[in-house]
C-alpha cells in the first residue's frame, strides 16, 4: 500500500477545504452497506472495502482528489432476514447522495465519483446520475461498483459456479485490506452451484436479464454465495491493485477534461 496519505475532507479545516476545491476538484465518495456477510466477515464489509480503496486511490493521486464523507449504510432489504442488517430505502439513499453533492457543490466542487462496495446501491446511483443531469447540468457525477472493475482478475481465481456476496472476491479483498476483521476460522462456503438452489433461486442466478431480485435467505442458508475459504490475501491484493489502477486511470483522464 502507498505510504502517501489521501486528502480527507474530514481532516481538513474549513480554510483548507476552500483551498482544496481548486487543487483537488474531484470528490470521491465511498459508499457501502451495513448487512450480513456470512459467519466470518463484519457487517460493514462493503463500507470498509469502499473506504480503504478510496483511500488508496487518494494516496496514489497525491492530493488531486479529496475523499468526501462516506455513505456507510446502503440499500439492503434483501439481507434483512439476517441479524444486524440495516437498510435505507432507495429513495432515502438517493436523497442522501444528492444532498452530499448539493452541499459540496455550494462550496465549489463540480465533479463527484461514488465508489460503491455494495451492488444494492447501483440502481439508486443510476437514478441520481440521471436526476442530476436535469437538476444541475454543471455537475458531473460518476459512479462505479468496486469489484466489477477487476472482473478479469476475479474470473482467473477459479471462483465457484455460484459466487458473489461474501464469497471469494469480497473475502479476498478483506483479507488484504482488513485482515484483522476477518474471522478465518469461521469462514464457510455457502451456495456454490446452481444444482443446490431451489428453482426460483436458480432462475435468479442463471439469468442476468431479466433481473429477478430475491431475499438472500432464499439464495443461501448462511448468506454466502461462493467459497470464501479458497482465497488468500494475495488474491485480494490482485483485485485491489486492478481496481485502484482502473479508478486512477479514469480520474487522471477526467482531471484533464
């Protein structure tokens, strides 16, 4: 990891924030979720991954971006059967994003990039992006899921036929980014093949389009899709390096536009 420190809005004085508008014109907002991540990983897994990846991006870009306030709770109704999950509605989540942007826009920032560790936030972020085109044409709003930026790396890891939430990719990232929060002795495989799913769940996992949303307790008894016991911190490093590289390449071009 980089020894350089990212520029964090939370640690700036108001005078420093005013100066940062010019030298760090892009605000990166990490977004995540508070939801179950199986028996071996913390509820805030998605938020932790998003925040630490944003910090790595900020460190590599050396003060040319500022890391804004995180969105720690996301859209997670599909995990509510599991204890500890906290969810926002899509309307509330989208409103919070817009109000973050609106507040920082008042101080002069015009470019915003949300990095989300939680796929359940994707639909709301798409809506925010469209709404902002009408509400404030001077604002440029970008967003991306984290793990999909390293899809090639993940595919090369030999993941299970059924994989995703709390599975190989997320666990590998946490083993690299926050190993102290992973209970490796408690990690356990969840649903790993289509054959072990009930018909409705199999349909949802077989077809990406049309998209069928189901509660996660219908997909996996322990909330896990895939086999988190099969990965290492080195796998996580490869994923994170790919993600950080992609985000930095995008932002560097954006800064020149």
